[in-house]
C-alpha cells in the first residue's frame, strides 16, 4: 500500500492473497527479496521456484551506515529523488530520462512516511532463516554495476544456500528495467 506503513510481516498477507491457484514462480526484486524469501519459506501451494533480483536477506548496507538510520525520516522522502541520485544508485549513469522520470513519479505516489518505514525495514531485516527454509530451486540475478547494495551479497546468500544459482547481468540495480530481455532469458533458462 502506498499510503499505509507496514512491516515485512505486515506485507506478507497482501502478497499471499495475490498468489495464484496454479503453479507459479515468485520473484523478489530489491526491497521485495526478503518478502519473497519469507513467503517461500511458508511453502505456499503451487510455488515452483524463487527468483531473486538485486536483493538481500539481511541489511544491504555496511554496519557503520546503519547507525544513521534515524536520517531515514519522512521529511527526506517528501520530494522526488534527484535524477543524479537515481542514476548514481539505481538506474545507471546512462539511464534515459523517461526511466528516471517514471521512477520519480512512482516514488512520489508513495507517502513519505511509507518510504521512510521501508528504508527502516530494510536496515533491520534478516530473512536468512527463511532463505534456508526455501523449498524450491532459486536463481539470483546480480547487477554487475550495483551501486546501492554492499558488495558480496550473492556470495552471502550462497553460503547459506549452496544450491542458489547466481547469474551476473551487465546492469545497474534496476536490472529488470535496464536489461529486461537478458533477465528474462536467464529466468527462462533457469526454469
């Protein structure tokens, strides 16, 4: 919900209510990765695979940066993020203006308190146990030009789940938006 603050646990029933009655693949991108891991660990009927894209099981920032979590206040999110920041952290320096504008519009449609709460949730999350309990094959699409998440996250996940397949894609954090065809090819090959 764009105007309702919810924790990861509070988002689970919303996602679970959308799951189909037929076989499906659950995809968790960025913020959605821990949510997808938590849901997959509950073994929903019909789940056949989990695809993780530029995401994490536990806080994706260095420990020293977590000390500044109080700065993730709704006032910070009252205005759309500047294009230069979006390009630097998410979309890549070569991102077209349309993608940047779409992201700015999307983030503007979410209440600042919700965005602040999501950042807080990301800083505190730990879905490592749920990752270990995932009952289906898993694929991780790594952004080779990642600038938002700390390095080494795919390796951390593989340390917990050696069967996790990791594929690198030449893209920034917004893998599915910047390299959709390549991402789709890897997903189809995995499935």
